[in-house]
C-alpha cells in the first residue's frame, strides 16, 4: 500500500527548495564578493586614516635620540597629546631597549619606564619591520587594528632602530558600514527566495502529475502486475519517459517469465545432480546450495545461506577467499573422521563479460570409494611385493650357497633343495590364489551349482581331516604333525543347498587348516551345522590363540595375518580367508568370526536355504 507523500517530502517542495537554494547561493556569492571588496576598501581607507604623519614620527625619533631621558619623555608626552584622531584609541612609544617611553592612554601611563611585554613589539625592534594585525577584545566586544611601526634614525649610516610606535585603533566604523550592507543583501535575498518558491511550486505542479502516474505504474510492476499504462501528455522529456515506462513494463514481464523459467530449470538441474554445488557472492557468502551438497555437509539450507564458504567447508585455516579466486585449485575435504566421506572440491569464478568477478561456484565430488580403492590398490601392491620378496630372498640365499659349493655336501644339498622347492610351491600357491581373487574381482568366475546335501558334504570334508590325522599329516603341505579331535554337532535333518561343491570345500578347508594351525596340541575343533528360518549356518570353533579385538575387522583382508611370523613359518599366504569371503558372497551368503583372545575363535558361514519337498529333489525335469 502506497503512503501519501507529505508536502515537505514532495517534489513540489523540493523543486521550490532547490530554486530557492540556487537564489540563496547566488545572492550569497555575489554578496560575499561585494561585501569582501567593500570591507577591503573600507579597511584600506581606515588604515590610511589612522597612520601617524611623518612629522610625528620624525619628532619622536628626535625625542628618543636625546640623552636627557626626562626631557625626552616630556617631549614624547607633548607629541602624543597633540595627536587628534578619533579612531586611534592608544599610541605607545617604546625605545630601542624595549622601555615604554610614552603612552597616549592616561590609564596606561603608569607603564612608562617599564619594559614592554609585547612580543610583537620586541620583534619589530629586532627586525626593523612594520607589524600589523586585527584583534578582537572580549572585554569591550570590539575589533581593533594594531600597527607597530619601527622608528629608524636615517641620519645614521645603518638606519639604526631607535624605537617603535604601537598604535591601536577602533574598527567599529569599518564594520558598521559593512554590516549595514549585509542587512540590505539579506533582506533582498529573503524576498527573492519567497517569490522564487511560489513560482517554483506553480511550475512543478505541471511536472509532478505525469510523474505520479509513472510512480503508480512502477508500484504495480513491483507487485508483479504488468497491466495498465501511463498516459502521455506530450512529446517532451516527460512524455518520452512515460513511453519508456510502458515499454519497461512489457520488457520486465517478458524477462520475469524467462528468468522464472531459467530458475526452475536451474533448480531442477541442481536437485538432480549427483555432485554437490555451492554458489557464493563476491564476498564468499553462500547464495545457492543444492540438496546433494547439504547431504554431504550434513547441514540445512537455513544454516548455510549467507555464511562464508570458508567456514562451511572448514578450510579457513588453509585458504583465503583470494586463494580460491586466484588459484582455483582442487581441494580435498577429508571428512572420514565424521562420516567416512572424502570430497574433492573444484572451484571456478563467476565472471561477467566485463571481467568483474561476482562470485564462486564450488562443485563437491564424492571420491570416498575412489580413494578407498586407491589405498587398497597401493596396499595390495605393497603386500604382494613383500610376500614375493620373502621367498625369493630365501631361495636366492640357498641357491647362492649351493652355487658356492654346498651342492657337493650330500647332507646339506638335499635340505637346501627342499627349502627352495617349498618356497617355489609357496609362490605358486600365492600366485594361484591371486589369480582366483582377480577372477572373482572381475566377475568372470562362474559357479557350478548343484543341489547338495550339506550335511553329507561337511561330513565328507571332516572325514578327510580325520584320515590325515591317522596318516600323521594335517594337509598336503607337510605341516608339522599335531594331535587334535574334531567334534561334530549337526542337525538330524538333511539340508539341501545349491552349492559349487569344489569352491565350498576350498572354503571349509581354509578354515579347518587355520583352526588346526592355531590350536594347541590335543585341542578340540567343534563343527556345528544348523538351520534357521531362511539360512543354513556352519560354525567351526577352535581352542587356539584367538584374535585380538582390534584385528577382528581385518581377518578377511588380503594378506592380513594376526601372527605374521607364525603364518609365514607354516606356509600361509594370507589370502585364504579373503578367497573364502569372496566365494561365500558369490553364493549370496555371509562369513564372519567371533573370537576371545587366548580362548579361541569361531568362524561362521551362513548360506541362503530354501526347504525342498521330496518330489522337488527327485524331479529331473
């Protein structure tokens, strides 16, 4: 709703006021120049009137030159008494030593014979130059003209200063005439201003009517109402302005529709972007932020708008806004401590055609998985290099010994060759395991699924380990003989599961081998098989060293070993459990471990299970 404009705020009054101010300024300038000139002329005439005659000055010089001080003072007093000038208030005569020798003011004659305290008089006596000034006396509120003139003895060779005349004259006559002129100018200016304001108000009324219509139209445009037009009263500047307002209304409506369409399109693009986007003004205050950016930073739109991008991204200690504007480097935002997230922030400036930088656009790209893969790749390469270097170093040492003549020793040579063969087998097993993992990672491994009675399959695997115990061997790797007992706790029901038999046997073999390696001599390994609503669960428990709590989350990582020295001594590659995890996940199952350090570990294998009827089991179709 438009408020009614008061008269003193209206353009009528402002035009009249401007016109009056112009008149006032004109009169002030003219008056100031005229009064200044008048003042200077009056002051010049006044100075001439108050100057002492040459006769008086010469008489004073003669008097001061006398050696008879008392007679000289009497002479000076007579000369000062003869001065008849209504404007001069006081004339004081001072000799070359600064002693006051005469004063025309009766009230000041007590100072005769004393040293003058006036610094200006002392300066004139010292320099021999005339000094003048205009002063204001607060006691009688009058302006005085001060003139100090040196008295020079021209009869001497060096024009010696014999004294000075201090003259004080009242300037009231000068300022009275100037003040009268000022009053006349002020009265004339006031009358001219009043007449000018009346004329200006009359003229401005013919201007403000079309302006009022244009104001109403622009108010409608501001509200979003583009209907209506301003009436043109003529083809003058106001008429052209009215036409421009009408054209503006049309163009603003078109631009508003286009801008709204572009804004909706931009909002749609930003909302569906997989990257976070933040836009700022030229001071770094955030103006636009999309949903993905808010999700990355875990903030709401209200919390971020208007805040500095340096604070929101928490990079104020590393970068300044100028750094982001000039360098536009990629910035890594490591938020792994808060929400396991690593972002790459890419900055670019928002720049107009003129080169003016109006803001910054920041694109946030999630590189958490990429960084994780890169770290795993580096760790994998490092582990492979380390695992291969160990047997190769050992082989090289034994081969060098053989080459140096150990092959001639019938007792040592076979042992060295046996170690070399074992290390070769170890590298072959490691490479085979790596190839298996590589095929699984690339998705080229295909499962040869068949419906298997898992009870019988697990019993078959465990029977093999019982048979190895009877043959005093744990596995084909000639691991040191160890006594152990396998305890079985199986469900009585036959559980039929679709499995790749060979790969499942490989998984159970890996877990059993580990249980045997890390169990004490004479330990019990417990195997349980049971069913839940939708899963078959196989658990294998040992009484070994157990796994520290800090290592539980890494036992299925590639090349990870809890006891590295013991694992290598027993020929492990550190890949068995990693392969087991991949195989079980290919079967859409899950494998995990529970352990108490010093009391043993339990590995669990969960496989999806669907109960089959007897007709389904024998249906060959």
